[in-house]
């Protein structure tokens, strides 16, 4: 792992911060969610314990029974600037504890974790450094600590959802609105803007802390979640299912990559042809995702929610719409209710058009709440073109054959 200062990385870092702030503003201004200093029912005072550190909030209800009563729980990395939301239906985690190094070591190598931590001094000296060979990933002086917080948010949301599921048959759905993202980070290092494998760390945490042996991971980012794929490629107790654009970065996730040894059959990669959209994804859910989950019988469902397959996103050429994401969120929530007591946590991954990202995340929240979609106010059917459904059908049939669906 080589570290070099990079002018391009500086620009990327600025864009990442801008995306975080605009996601918050998008939820407020574009999507109808009001972010303010208080939420109804529980006033909390929040302070940051140092730049990049956890946000700790004091509450009038110390044990915060709101978490179990809520319909959606979300957690954020503090740099994103989120505070409170509009009602008791949506509740922010009052405390975020960073992941420990030991938590990371259940997914990543010690050499990588310690090497990145040591690199923070160089990042502090240079301002920003570029990690060579990571395709591409940058680091600042606070990257290590902020990445611990991002991973910690996912773990805390697993705690909240599992705890709630013990006292209600309808636990809240959770969403980790975090940066850096994680699904490209491989066990030996960072990759593709991802530092630590947030969803992989949460999966191992769910297993060892809560005894949830069987974890089903759905990744609908436009890019293959190669890091998550690699972490569990030989593990029969974690099913990783990725839909992604065929031939896109990082070039992994071929349809015949199905796992090895004891894990053979618990990895399903479904590359979709360019131009695949709403019809393709709804068909994939009905014919591949749901049957796989039903057969696997998971104890919890985790979701790498990438919004870069949207037709307006600049980095690929699928044509999902805001309505596609609403349907995915609604269907996955229902799947979790039917199969694993409603235990389900989403993790934010890609999304590079600020407007489509904001609207799509907000519509996912509406799906969790059972509120009507507002996709029609944003999506423009006139920009869509005919989907390559014959090629989509071929890909689906091959996946079904490989996995005996």
C-alpha cells in the first residue's frame, strides 16, 4: 500500500464532502424531510467529541424507547451534518460508537489496518494522500477515525434492529447514511473510494455478537461489490447476491463466480446488460432475489444500497429510476418481515448525481414508512429507452440454472 499526495484526490475529497452535505440538504429541501435541531417527542443536545469523532447526544429518555417504537432508524457519519428529523417515525441513533480495530480484523488484515493508521501522520503533513493501486482511494488526516465511525454506525444499527425485534414483530428498518462507503474494500486494502468493508464488518458483528448465523446480503449498486464478495467467498453462512452492470468497474462479479469450497453456491453474481432498468430489476427481484432469500432462510438481511444505477447517474449506463429504488426498498423490507422477523439494515454505497441520489434515498425512506412514492414528481419517462430485455432474460436464466432456482 503506497501513499502519495494527489491533487486529483483533493478534488475528489471535496466532492465527497459536498455529496454528504447535499444528501442531507436533499432529504430536507427536495424530498420533504425536515432536518432541524429537534425531533418531536425527544429533545437531544448533540456535540462532537473532536473532528471525525463520534457524536454523542444526551436525551430526555436515556434508554430511548423511541428506537423500538420507530419505523425507521438511521445513523450517520458526523461529517455529513445530519442532526434530527421530522417525527417519531424516523429516529436518529443517539450515540455512535466507532468500530474497534478488533471489529475490523474480523474482515481486514492486521497489516492493512495498522498501515492505514500509521499513514495518518503522512496525510496530516500532506493534507491529502492518494493510495496507489486502490483504484482510486484517497485519505486525509481524519480518514482512519471517520472510517471507524462509518463502520460503527452499521454495527450500532444492527444492535438497534435486533434489540427491537425482540420486543416487536415490526421492528424498524435501518439505514446507515455513511461515508466512506465500503463494498469495494477488500480484506487486504482499500479500493474504489472504500476504506473499510462496512457491510462485511456488520455481517460478522451480527454473527458473533447476536448469534445471527445466516446473513443474506443484497448489493444493488451499479458496480460489483468485490470486497464483500471476496470476504465471504468460501463462507456457507453468508449469502452474497450482487446485481451490477456487466463490464463496469472493477471488472469482477462474473456470473459463474458462485463461491468456493464450503461457500460454493452462496455467492450469486448477476451482471446486467447496459440499458437495464425498472422492468429488468423488478423481474430480477421476483425470479432471483426473493427465491434465493427464501431458500437461504436468513436471520438478518443487509443491503448495499448503491444509487448509481439511476438513469441520471454519470458513472454507468443502467436506467433505474427513483421508482425502481422505491420498489426495491419496499420489497426488501417485506422480504425481511417474512423471513427474519423484519431485521434489515441498508448501507449507503454509490451515488454521484446529487439530485437523483437525494430523491432516491428519500423515496426509499417513504417505502420503509409505507408512504406513497413521489418518484413521479422527479422521474422523466421521456428520457428512458427500450430495455434489452432479451439479454436480461438470458442472464436471469443462466443465474437460475447455476443456482438451481
